[in-house]
């Protein structure tokens, strides 16, 4: 069997918070909200998909049915805090942009700039880009006419945070033969790759601050660490996506009589050959009956079809029927037709087995196999691609701020990986109230080496990324004694599907250590 492979990849990711595992998120370049890489397309003529509710200066929201509603105070009935960078007049809202929220059927909420939405003129806004619910198609159309027979579609791709619950599929085109060498099939089979993203970070960290000096005791990197227990199964199931029946036909060609019209044709099943005549073989050249003529099996008179032996016509006699095709509709000698199942008259000569999945000799499009010896769970490497700090009750200030300049309710804090592939420098949390792309820094969690038979990874076999934190608050007894929530740190993790490209290397020896760790 010949095999033609095409990979259909789908990136997946998961977000984690210092306070808890949080909303799944897709991480890629320029993944700020709204996404600046989307080229603005015309609103006119686009079928709207989502209504966007302006945020203004509201600080809490929740989803009520298909609507987003807001409040200024959390009364404990399920309200969520609006991130500071989306609140109007917030110091963390870069450019003081007007934002709104829309929700998709998967329960996710999305923050978008109102300037990227269509203003309906009545205080409501519409998001025209495709969402996880559906693609958006314009009502405007491009036409083909006599004077301009071409028409086209401009496709846009709206990349947003989210995990495709269907995982990724690798498509392979495989040729499979039958007992009749004139018939074979091109079968497209999709092998499903599934992921179990399982990573943790301590849900709470309680630091200790000295009121007199403002010094803060932060957790040791051996205690505060990200853990990876993620797994991947590159062959969890397989399905038949397409079947093309390929019938190889014979060329009608006679160099010496290429311009003569055929009278009749016959097929010899024993030799697999065709014989054709240019006049009625039942009569001689003088018009007398041919006493030696005996009509063969599989004989057909075709004088009314106006077929000559120029090679521009192909023929096949199969399953008791004659078929003629012009050369222009064939691929070399092959007539290709999409079918929904293997023809029972021409089953495969052997079981169709792909990546260990056995579909048998006869099957239909949509057939699924879930059993394969190659279906194995193995560890999945992760990389931290985004970092975000959400202030709670205190205000984040740059770490460059001197202790004497810090005021009550202000905190300077940085965070750094113990090791990274390229950049282990500390990150100032005051600089990432919005999502900060740290993909190229190389905050890496290796793939777990030991996976249990049930596909899980035990906590003691998790790989880790120790994280170093440093914090400073105002001194001089300006803060009240007691334990207060100050900041929530969110990490976005992205699976590493292949290694060896430097950026995603699993060679842990080839890393740089944080200077913070060395200094200690």
C-alpha cells in the first residue's frame, strides 16, 4: 500500500493561576485581547454572531442566559471580577480603551475592544468575527459573469483563546488494492491524537511581611513550583474520512487505424485483453456472410458511439457492464470517483490496517476503530507562553521603585524560573497586568517519563519548574497587620508537540539558570 500523509494540527493549551487551575487558553504570538493580528474586514454584509456588552467602569460580571450583566459589588451570587486592563479609566487599561464582553456556548467569555465591533447605534455592539460556536459568512457575494467569469472569497482567521475539544487529527491517504488489479481504492484515514493536560501550581501562597522594614519572605523555589503530569496519545482512535474508488481503464489505440471508427469491441476475461473491429466481422469484405465468425463473449457493437482508435477514448468491461470515458476526465488511465463505502463487488484483497487499527475488507466513510496496539499514552512536555498578574487589593509598582517610595497598599514583586532554555530573567509583575508573551523565554516543563497503565502520571513522577519570587512592600508600619490577598499570577501553558528545534529542547542540561538562584 502506498501512503500519502498530511498532518492537520491543532494547537492546544491550558491556563493556570497561582490561586487555582483556571480557564483553558490557546497561546500564540500576539495573543493580546483584542487580537491585533486580525486584519479589520468590512462589517457591512456580515452576518453577526455575538452581541457585545460594554464594560465601562463596572468591576464584576456574570453570564445570565446568553447575556452579560455587570455590577459594582460582589454579593456572592456568582459574580466574576473584570480584569483591570479592561475597565475604563483603570491605570492598567493601556490607552484607556473601551472594552466589552461576549460569551460563547462553551461558557467562555471574551474581551474585545468596542472599536473592533459594529456599533448598532442603539447602545449595543456586534462582534462579526468567527467564534468557537460558528464561522461568520458575509451576506455580500462575489459574482461570476460573462465578462468576468472569476469569483473569490477573502478568508479571515480569528484566533482566540480556547481548546478544541476534538483534539488534533493526522490524515493519511493510503492506497489499498483488490483481487482485480484494475480496481483499487484511495482511502483517507484520520488518526486522532488526544491530550490530557494535567499541570498544577500551588493554589495559595501566603508570604510574610515585616511592617517595620517592608521586607517580604517569599516561598522557596523548592516549595513553589509548577508541576507537569500531562500525557498524549498519538493514536487514540481512527476513522475513515474519505474513500475514492480508482478504476484503471484501457486505452483504445491503433497506430495504423487511429482515424477509423470502431464497429464493435470484445473483452477476453481470461487474458484481460480487448479486441476491436472496424467493420462488421460477421461479413467478409465483399459483403458475404463470414462462415468462420463466432461471436465471442462480452461482445458489443459500438458503431453508433463514433469512437475511433486515436487514444482519446478509454474502455473497461467490469461487473458485466461496458464503460467508455474520454481521456480528459481521467487521471492517466484512472477514473476516480468518490464513494461512501467499499464496493461489495470489489472488496479489499486484505484487511485494511492503519496505525494498528483494523477496519476489515469492507467499510464505509465514518467507520471508527478504537483498538490499536499503537495506542499508547506517553508524557507530554509543556512550555509557559504567557504570564499575567491580576492585582487584588494592593497596587503593583515596578520593582525598580525604592523602598522609601512605596506607599501603603503598594507592592513590588517579580517572578523568575529557576531554569529556562533561553531567558531566566525575573519578570516585573507590574509590567504584565495584561497577558505578557514569554514564549521565547523558554520556561519549560519536560515530559513525564513514567506513565501508568491507565494513562495517568503520579504526582511523584511529575516534572517541575521551580519558580523564584521576590517581593517588597512599604515599611514604617503603614500597613495593617493581618493576611490580605494582594495579587493573582496566571500562567498559560502550551503543549510541546515536537522537540529538538532549540526552542522546545528537552535537553535539561542545555538551559540557563536564573541569576536569582545563582545569587542565593
